[in-house]
C-alpha cells in the first residue's frame, strides 16, 4: 500500500470515528439523555392532602418568590401543590 492510500484510509477512519461520536451526542441530547434521567429521578409526593383550613402566607417576601399558579391556588383556598 502506498503512502497516499494510507493517508486516505486514516482520514476516512478518523472521520468515521468523529462522525459517530458527534452523532451519538446529538441523538443522546435529542432523547433527553433518558438513561441518566431515569436513574436520577427522585420525587416525593405527599401521601394525603393536609387536613384543616388552609391559611395562605401573604408575607411580601414570600409573595415575591411565588409562581402565578401557586398564588392562584392560595387565592382559591386550596393547599398549594405547585412550587
């Protein structure tokens, strides 16, 4: 095999490896990296709704950091289920 064919073969192999790695990264990102997401999912949900009457926290500091969905639940007299 002459030197010209060796460089072509080397370039093709390097391109295939780089292309495969890039394609794998893109596919992993498109899938949301489901394998690692499945192993790190740790959510806790309350087993039962709290009993009693809900009293919202209307402190200005608390209200500034509160989402619109949570505020709507508080205004409706519901126990908040959203952060």
